[in-house]
C-alpha cells in the first residue's frame, strides 16, 4: 500500500538505525509499532546502478598479463550474471519517516510500514 507525504504510519518490525549513507549499522534499533509521519517518498529503480558499466569503467585501459586478463573476464561474467547489465531489480518505493521519538529514517521500504 503506497503512502503519501503526511500519512501516519507505524513500523511493522524492528528497524536497525545506520549512520549517514547506510555504511555503518549501529547497535540501535527502532522498535516495531513506533508511529511516525511520512515526510518524503522516493522511487528507485531497484538500485539504479549499472554494475557492469561501472566494472568496465574501472578496468578500462589497464595493462594486464594474460592470466590477470582471464581473471577479470571471469569476474566480468559473474557481474553480468548477477544482474549487472540491468538496473538491479524492479522499481521500489522508499519512504522518509519522522518518528514520534524524533528519529528520521530515510529509505524505509514499504513492507516495514503499516497505517497508524
């Protein structure tokens, strides 16, 4: 069920709080049932990254031995098989929610929320 900005929602499960950029998950969780208000809605295209193009860009112009070239070719094929040629999956809606305790979480998936 999509939520509009201003909708009152609750967490359906515990959600781990991470540092900016999501790089460092912390020991802190927001408990399921915590209520908040949707302050932002964003569509992503399943990652929006073309990993195969990024891989090719990073190794372009490298002068490698035959063995290293073979390894990179194998790695490139693995990236392509893992979905690197596409966008990484189906489009998803993510939400930014300001909770009653003052925390603001960005990037919450729809299944983590329910109507309050």
